C-alpha cells in the first residue's frame, strides 16, 4: 500500500530541482523509492502567482495615490485631522504587509507521495514516542489511555518502539490509568495485528464516530470473517471493563487523594518502566479470549515519567516536559527518531510512523530535522464555527513552506531527529572534514548538556549514529535496568538544567508558550530542513476546543507565544543566511500577526469618533462627502483580486471555499479579541515581567463523537450484551450502526461486520444513567445541540474578552 497525499485532482509533473536535494551517498540506494516530491505546476498555481503579483502592484498604486492625497489634505490641518488621516493609512499599510507576508511563502507548494511499505522492516530505525499530559481533570486519563493504545498498536516492530508518557500533574490517577492501558495492550495490540483494524484507538474503533473505519468483508485479510466479529466483541467487552476501571479509579480512593506525591506544582520525580522491552524475535501467543497462535503478541515498552517540580522553580510547561522526556529516553532507549503526540492525538493511520521515517531516510532526508504531520480533529461541529480545522494553515501555508526548506513546527504530530535536538549541524552545513564538534570530548560538553555522564555518553552515541546513518546495524544500546532508571530519575530533577544550554540551544526552546514555533525556528536557523507529511487516511487525530471560551484562550496563548518569540533572541529578523528568504518572511508573519489587532481596532473605531465627540476640529470632517471615484475604484480592484486569489488558492490546495471563509471569519473574531489581549499580555511581560500562563485546552470530548446530534449507545449496547446477549452471535454490539457526520448531507450509515439488527441506535441500556462526571464519557444516550453549547460559551467569552473593548470605549468617550 502506498501512502499518498490526500487525493487531489491535479496532475503535476516537475520533480524538485536536483540542487534542492543534494545527492546523499548513504541513502542513494533507496532513492525515489520512499518519497516522490513534486512541485505543483498546474495552470491554477501559475494564475495564482500572477494574481498575487497583480494585487501587490495595485497596492503600490493605491498607496501612492492615498499618501499623496493625504499629504495634500493634512498640510494645514489640525492635529486631530492629521491623526485621522495617518492612522487609517498606517492600518492599511500594515494590512497590506500582513497579506504579502502571508501570501509569498505559499507560492511554491510541493506535494509528496510516501511509499511507506517500500521501507523493509529490518531497515526501520528505533523510535521513541513522547506523550505529554498535565492535568487529569482537563485531560481525562481515558483520552491518554486511548492515545497510548493507538501508539502501541501502530504498525512498527515492537522491539524498536518505546512509548514514554510524561505526567506533569504528578497524578497517581494518570499513572494507574497508564498501567491499566499497558495491561489491556496485551490483548488490544495482538487483536489489531491479527485483524489489521483501523484506527487502533479503541474508543474511535468501537464508537460510531466519524472516522471509525471498518474493513469491508471483501477487503478483510484475516483468516475468517466470523472470527473478526467474534474477536471484536470479546475485545470490546474487555475495553468496556477498562473504561469502567478507569472511571472507578477516578471515583474511588485515588480520587480522594489524587496527588499522592504532592500537588501538581510540587512533587518528586518518578521514572517507571511499566512494560519492559520485548525480545527481538516474534512470540506467538496464547490467550483465553482470542486465538493468537499465529500472531506476534509482543508489546512495545512503556515508560511513565513525572518530572520533579518544586515551588519557586520555573518548569517551562510543555517544553520542560519534553526536555525531561528527551533525557529520560536517552539513557533508556536512545532512539534516533522521536515522535511527539499530545495526550489527545492518537495514531489514526497505523502506517504513520513508517511514513515519517521514510521522509527522514530518503534521499536528502539526512538534512531533515523534523517531519510535521497535519493536525486533524474529531468532534468539531459540522459547521466548524470556531475554525478549529485550520485548513488554510495546514493545507495551504504548510504545503507552500514545504517547498521552501520546510514547514513550521506547530506542536503535536511531529517526528524529530534526536541529533537535531542536540543542536548538531545538518550535513548540508557541516564544516569540511566532519562535524563542528566531532573531535570534542564529551566531558567538555557538560556545560551544555549537564553533568550526567551516562547521559553525555548517550548524546555522543546519538550524534555518532546520526553521522554514520547506519540505523539498522548499529542500533543504540537499550537498557531498562535499575541503574538506567535511577539515572533517568536524576535527569528529571528540577535542578538538572541549571547553568546548561537546555531550553536555549538544546532540546525544546524556553521563554515562550508556543515552544513549538521557537524550537522549529532554531532548527531552520541552523540550516536544517523539515518536511510535511499529509497521509490518507490521516496520520493522527485529536480533539479541538468545543466552546468559544476555550478556543479563544487557545488562540490567545498562540498569539501571546508568537509575540514572545518576536521579542526574543529568536526573532526571524536576527537569523543568519541559512534561512530561506521566504521562510524568514513566514516566521516573521508567524510572530507579528497579533499586532494586527491594534491596527484593526483603531481602523474600525476611529471613524466613529466624529460621530460621538462632535468636536469642532473633527466636525470639519465631511462625513457627508461621498468617497471619490478613484477610491471606490481601488477598493473594488483590491476586493476583486482578493476574491480571485482566494478562489485560486482554494482550487490548488483542495480545501473548500467554506473552509476558507470560516478561516476569514474566525480571523476577524480573534483579531478583535484574543490578539488584542495577547498584545496587552506581552506588553505586561515586557514592561513588568509578568509571565504568560499556559492555560490547558480541555480535552473533554463533546458527547457527540461525530459532531452535531450523534447518539451514543455503546454502554447501553455493551451492558445489554453483558446481560446475557453473548450467545447471540451477530446481534448486540456488532449489529449497531454508526450515524456519521450528522450534518445530514454528509451523514452516512456504516454497517458493522456482522450486519444483523439495524435498530442498534434505538437500544439503550436499562437502569438509571450513571451520574455525569466531567471526566466520564457521558451518559448512555445524549443528544447534544451545538447551538445551545455555543450560546452558553458566547456568554462566558463576552465576559472574558470584553475588557479591551470596554477600555477602548471609555477612552473614546472620555479620553
Ligand atoms: O505544563 C504543561 C502544559 C502543557 N503540557 C502538554 O502540552 C500539550 C498541549 O497542550 P494543549 O492545552 O492541548 O494546547 P494546544 O493549544 O491544543 O496545543 C498546541 O499548541 C501548543 C503550544 O501552545 C503545543 O505545545 C501543542 O503541541 C500544540 O498541539 C498537552 O499534551 C499538555 O498535556 C504539558 O505537558 N505541561
Ligand atoms: Mn491540544
């Protein structure tokens, strides 16, 4: 099976310039077998480029006319009049600049086709997967558990994969839930392997969600179709028990003393190997539940980590957790490649890990520091009213940047080269005769990496392995023994990074709440490339904020984090020449966009001043004078070209016009609220040193898995099944139907393997519904009406974001 980009109807021919990707000796043998990169050369993209330049030319003419007219008008005017002319022109110049910064990096998009199965199993390198969670209330342990299960069941050799979980909350609840997941994995992983099910997240697989894919009878590759139905029912019952156990954990003793090691902000460091590494040869299994006689039952290793936290010590939020994971994994498995998933982003395509590796090992791949996958989301309402899908960014901007030395790193769903996190130089920029620090002694690196000798040894091994690129023959030593775990625990103590380069040059970058953008930028600045990997089906899927308050808080955090980067040493304007000029523009755009709010608010509010103040000087403003024909002509031309550029962008990228429009709408909402709040926050930080908080996004899934009105009856069905329906093969859970999408037009009905009863949706378990707790998975059956949810959240958002408006109004009226 080859993994191709989400199907597009364009045909494209030109292969990427040879100069762009220097021929690499070691990976030459796999040249063009793993990845095919093609520039988009359709008529649409050519027209698109022309239209962008036409619009830029119109801008130049417009500003020439506008500024000369303004100068004539204000030559003898009062100060107010001058201000009234200068501000709008400054605003227009800023908006034009932002548009140009946004468009130019999108002009050379490329598409990649990854042939994941072309990479033979023995050639696969080892891989560490990092999952971060921070608060069991906002990030329900069940969500984390499902993510872990999807990772463990991914199609990757189990002896080459290790799953690390970082628990920043230090919660016993999370640790226990992960341990339960590790136990359930012994059944779940062989089941997935045996029947090739997708997606390998049990919640998504068993629930009638939008993306639950069920193999059709014809495509089924297993031994016998009825066996799948029977196994599926049995595994499902076990999964239901796991869910109940995790609920019980929350409700029971653990809940009464959830922070057994202290509080979320004060606890000791813990590293615990929950599942040890499996052997390197397949083990055929025995199980009471399933026939596993011909299935490899090995499960990848699982490590739980909770870094130490102390009062008065900054912990650097996710970046700090990732760096702790980087060190922990270094002394245990030390894999050359690292995949990061937030606790809610599960592996939705079991081939995804291989796809990422292909981009790293392919010709020219040795210069790739990270592979960013698009972020896709479940549970967003069908109208996507808060533009959660972010299609314009993922399907246009990142695709465009992929043609310019690589996309921006934007968090979850990103695969890294360990050596790049250790601040190594890419081969492309290595000084002749080897690496810049190849000859250096490890001991002298202690001021950068900290004093742990085993860790320094692991760094050296990782850098050497990266230089030799012999991934398969010299796999790094994996030791999970007591000594290694003890060392790992010392490495997650909160003082370890003192007086080192962690967070500055090494690992994830500190000093901003959007550590992702800063970290990727530092790599690009060193000359590393990155790659964008959009697969079909989606590689990973996660949850998005389901109400406006959460969404605006998320946008506020991103905007504030961007400005923090702008005011730091990682400002794109200060970067050296290894950054592609257009990439520099893209980074500049990514770090200054929140300033737009100032211009936008003034631009919209200033014209109203004469109406409310009625002062002599401003009333001289002719509110009654009709706009000149030239002005109307320019505005019409700018609007028309904007629409044409949008239409062409929509065409070449394959997104819908609706998605583009949502993006514009939500941009307006953010720019007049969250961006302004971000500017205020960062101003306070710069002026008074007030730190910006990392407010976690709640991962409580909307009770509607597929968005809109979706009925969930899983518990009911399972309970009914448990109540004695077991014998009736074919009824029960396997007979239910999933109502998809629920948007009416897109909704499809999917049959589960055994077909059978078609009334599954109506069935509800008997007895009283369990109490709805925030972390539980909802009542037995619930209709959710998104507008009601949205209305409620609009109220809370208004109270949250009205201060900037209130101040603006007060200033206008009485200032
Ligand atoms: O002190 C902290 C704070 C957060 N996290 C984890 O960071 C991740 C991201 O948090 P979330 O609230 O989901 O933020 P989002 O805005 O949804 O995430 C996006 O934006 C973040 C930067 O603002 C990136 O870190 C994420 O990878 C990216 O997906 C989650 O797994 C958290 O558990 C920690 O581990 N420790
Ligand atoms: Mn998130």
